[in-house]
C-alpha cells in the first residue's frame, strides 16, 4: 500500500469526500452533490461527536454546522434548517422533511452559478431560502479545513480524531 492510500486525510477527505463532490458539481449532478455534502457533514460530525456518543445524534450534526458551516452573506441558515434540509434530500429526495411542519423551519431550495450565495425575500415567500450549491460546497470545504486544524491542534482531540478517521472508508488500490 502506498503512502497516499494510508493517509486518511488525503485518501478519505481529499480524494473521497471533496473529490466526489467536485465531480458531481462539475458534471452538473447537483442533487447528488447535495447528498454528498450532507453525508460529508454527517462524516465530519461523526468525527467531532463527543467521546460519550457511540453514534451520531442530530445535535452532533447541528453543532458541526453551527461551528463550521458558514455561507457568505447576510442570510443566516439555522442548524435546524440545515438538519431539515439534509433529512429531506437524503431520506425522501425532496426539499421537505417532517421538521418543516414547524413554521419556524424555512425550506431550503438550491441553485447553481451566479454571484449570489443565498436569496431570501420574506414578502414573496417567508418559508423559502435559496442557497447556491457552489457556496455550500465552498463553505463545507472551508469548514473541513477549520475542523481538521482545530482537531489536530488540540491534544485532547488529536488521538480521538485519528482513531475515528481510521474507521471511515479508505480506498485501497489493487
């Protein structure tokens, strides 16, 4: 096995999570890219979860996006809105989840391209926020970078993150 395949940051995160998302976006497979981004956030929150959690919880996902997923612009998306959007596309391939029964949870819809990061007009539809897929990807990738720096610069987290990384899928060349 060569050194690249043994390095989990390169193998799992760069050549796996990031590359797969970039390939989907480059090929205009935006729904696939969204599913991969939300799954990637799940993976990051799996790594970041408290030592007392054997498995991810919704709160682990929300904590990760609160700390690390920051879309540029004035429109803020809440952790509950990210969670509801994630559940919609991952579980039903729709923008809706049962969390949207709560009128405080806005519905995320997506667009690609242009210079806007987000769009929201309460007078047109107070329940709808448009989010640029490229902006989500960029914010997610920046969040991964910050998360890894935070984790590996903290002696209390460094070993735990290393152990958890070894549990994720490695691609092993034959």
